[in-house]
DNA sequence: CCGATTTAGTTTCATTTGAAACCAATGGCA
DNA sequence: TGCCATTGGTTTCAAATGAAACTAAATCGG
């Protein structure tokens, strides 16, 4: 009875219902928000630093001299967000922006001494938060999780 | 030589540097954003629906009659966001808000026929996106990943 | 039963965010 | 060389978001 089989297949497809609390995109969004909030709460007011600003500090800490464009790419922020955050960081003398050697439009961004100091203070806090979070997993699980995230990051790019 | 050992320990601690691209909170944020964007892109303009609105539709689809407060809890959105999204959904006749039996302040939210139809159209799209994403993992990996996310969600609540 | 407190939801206002328009310097290339 | 398309970055304007104040109904204590 083909029609019966079809009916059954249709029913099963419908049965695969969307349950928000089990829906991965939703779950990841919640997880990411909880973590970001918790960490930001630990430095935002104390240091008057937003998340985008912190990301820029973090990336410049390791790779000084990047241009805004490169920072945008490295942090996956759009250029407007970078422009604004950099403006604030420069105003606060945490980052210096010098005209780029090869291209007068571009600017070479570097942490100032103050920026470095800030980085040195916040990095341990951030790492400690990560450590606390990951304490919920065993070392093996952490590695596995990390690898899975990498694969999903790739897969998500294709979506 | 204790001092040598100490120096070495200090160095190693410092060596555990913060590398943004490896920093879990950052990676999760990127992953979550990529996924949400990709999925939203598939329904946002077509159906004129924002992510908060979609979440409300999703939760009401499975649990009709919730109050705004309950929706807020179920979706982890704050009540202002729920209030606004519900207002839009009601205006669009996708959701009906009736005075709650037991409490005249509260409203009992339900999908209208239009809302149901919308849910029926979008749920498969959402599930298909999730399926496509998770195709990058084996069944076993998916299960493992899911379980790890659950544990991290718990851990993140404590942060 | 009356006032004080709490709770459901909305509104207001200030800030953040994003898209698109914009300006200025660059890199072809005719 | 001089024009045109491109690229780096900023600005503008509208929409999204969040915190706090607010309205109205419900509950609690006496």
C-alpha cells in the first residue's frame, strides 16, 4: 500500500516538530549571550569598555599595526562598528592610529602603553572566565567541543 | 632553585595568552551570529518577521495560551522585547491576546489562523537550516555536542 | 475591607546598531 | 596623464535595544 507508506512518511516529517528549547540556533544564541554578558559584566563598568572595544584591544594586543579593515576581518565585526569603537579607543588614548605607510587612507592601529596595560589587566579576567566555564567539561570534552565548534563554524559559513 | 621554578611558572601563566580566534566566548558569538543571520535571512524579508517575533511564534505554536511573562521566560527575552514583539504580532493579526481568565492584567496569547499558517511555513525552513548545519557532524557527534551545550548552558548560568 | 507591596505589561528616553550614502585616496588602464 | 572603478574609513539617518519610570490589577497584612 504505497499510499499508506506515504501517509506515514508525511506524518513523521510533520512529527519532527520545532521545539525552541531544543533548536540549536536558539540554544547557541542563549549560551553565547549568557557567557558574553557574564564576562562583560566583569570589565564593562570597571574599565568603561564595550565588547567591540575589548575585541579590538584583544586583537591588537597580539597583532599590532593592523588596519581597521584587518581588524574588522579578524574580529568579524563590520567596518562601521570598528570605526566607532576605534574612535572611542583613540579618544581614550588606548589605541593610536597612525597613517599607514603604504596607503594614506588606511591607518595603522596599535595599543598605546595605556592600551597595553588595559589588555594586561583584562586578558586574565577573560581567560579565567573561560576557564571557569570550561571547568564543567573534562579536558577531553573540551577538546572535542572545540573541534566540533570549528567544524560548525565552517559549515555555518556555507549557510 | 625555587626562584627559577617560580619564574618558569610565571612565564607559563603569561604564555597562556589570549588569542581571540581561540577564545570560546568569542567563537560561540561568531557561530551563533552566523547561524542566526543565515536563518533569519531566509524568512525575515519574505515574511516580515524579526527573530524575537519568530521566537514567540515558535513557542506559541507548541504552547498556546501562554502569558507574555511566560513567553519571556520560555524564550529568555526580556519583557520589554516581548511586549513590543507581541504588539507587532497582534497588529499583524498573527497572534491574538485575550484577557487572562484568572488575572485581568495578564493576557493569554495564541496564534491566530494566520499565525498558525506562518508557523507551518517557517518551522520547516528553520528545521531544514538546522539539519543542513548539523550535516557537518555525525549522528554521534550531534548527540555529544548537544549534551555538551546543555552542560555549558548550566555552567553559564552560574557565571 | 483598606492601604502597602508586588506583579503584568507598556511607555518613554537615551544609547546602540546597521544600511546606505558619503568622502578621500588608490589602482588600473586608455 | 587623466578618468573611472575600487577600497579604507566616516557620517548620517532610521530602526532596534535596554533601563527605568509608569499604569493598572492582584495579593498580602492587619
